[in-house]
């Protein structure tokens, strides 16, 4: 592999139809760079890749323990879920546990990401609501933190709300940054998102996986979230989703999380390393294949032998029409 460039290409027949440039970095828990591809010192919005880090106040405050949250709930606090019935059932029960309803979720509403779930919901006569939002698990985590701390949850999506200040403090500790000093935008689920250096994100995932460079309480919090993700990968994403497929295939060796616009993060505890990458054109399929390539580069082997590094694209007649893979 050319360590200066990481390019994912799409072939249709024998012809290269598209090329996607990916920047990527692998770091240890102290921020030392193991390997890098491209200009990784530019700032990147981590988007939903940051969700495992944003879930830390839920753990550190004692809210998760006091509410006796299950591993499925913790996995969903880190999730960008499909809105399948299994997901919406967990969210509805979680809100009931808090004495709240979907109207307390400030993430907005959309139909499930997974088409069969959208069809089933429409056929039932129900309408999509905030429960079906792919970020509703993270938002339940925010509401749980506020409930436990006795904080008025209204407006918890605002960057000055105590919930978001706690999230920024936790992310900053993991990344060795003052998060609020970085450019801010608004994420798809309406919370603030900050443009951050990719190496710091990789270091945070290294710490998230191994617990190294963290106090005991933080180690325990990261350990709980990591194991919830790898033990309940369906609740991190869902049917036919890459995060779920990777964590199932690697049997607990890797926790990974996608983000919009072609971002990915992964923790590999056995090596004490973290991965952070972004497809510069924002293409998710390129980020997914790049993650597979980097795991193979680190000689992390899937326990499911049928897991493939490349992606195959099929048309509506289920004919194999394209491949997405590392450029040859």
C-alpha cells in the first residue's frame, strides 16, 4: 500500500468509473502516529463518529448505573440506527423508563433509514416520529444524563446547555483539546458539531478501546461502552449496515463508528491503536472500504472468513454491477 495516498476506486466491468481520495491516520493513546495517508492535519467534522465519545457523560455521571441501562441501551447511545422495530422498541421503552415521550427528543423526525422498516411502519398506519431518528439513542443518553443530574432537559441541543458542555468536556479530555475553541456547525440531529484534527480523533478512539492514558473511572466508562458496542452490534446500526457487519465479523476485536460525509473511527484495544479517516468527497462507501483496508493493514483478521475487504454493488435485479475497492 502506498502510505502517502489512499484511493478507493469503483469499477464497472473492467473500467474505473469513480475514484475517492481518503485521508486516514492511525494513532496510539499518546497521539503518536503509527501510519498516515494524505493531509491528515486538516480539521474534520467527526459527525456521528463522535457518538461513543459523546456517550461518556452518561457513564461518568453514574446515570447509566443508576438507571440500570442494558448493553443494548448503551449500544444505542453510541448508535446511528436504522429505525427498525427492534431499535424503536428500545427507544420507546427507554423514554418510558425516564417518564418521558418522543416529544422530549429534540433530534427531529425522519422515516427509518432501512427501507423495509419504512414500508412496515407505513403499512401499519403509523407516522415516523423522533423515535425513528437514527440519532434517537444518543439523544436518550442526553436525556438520561439530564434526568440523573436534575437538569432541565429543554433545549439540551444548544451548545451552551449543560448537557452539551458536559459532552464537550468529555470529548476534550479524550482528544486533548478544548472543543469549544474549534469551528462549530450544527449536526443533522441539531446538536453542535466541531471541526477537529483527525489525529486527535484517532487518539481518542485508541483511548476508548484500551483505556490507557485515562483515570480509572474513565477506563471503566470506556470499557462498558466498548463492550456494549461489540456485544450488541445490531443496535449500533442495524441490518445491512457496515458498522454492524464489521463488529460482527471481527468478534470483539474492533469497535467502529461511521459518521456522515465519509468519516469513520475505530478502536483496536489489542494494539492500543485508533483509526480515524475521511473520504474527502464525503462518500460513505469509500470510507467503509478504507476502514476494511486499514484493518487488514494492521493484520487484524476477521473471525468470519466470508467477510470481504471490498464492496460489491448490485442493481435492482440483483446483478453484480460494480466493485468498490482499494486502487490497484
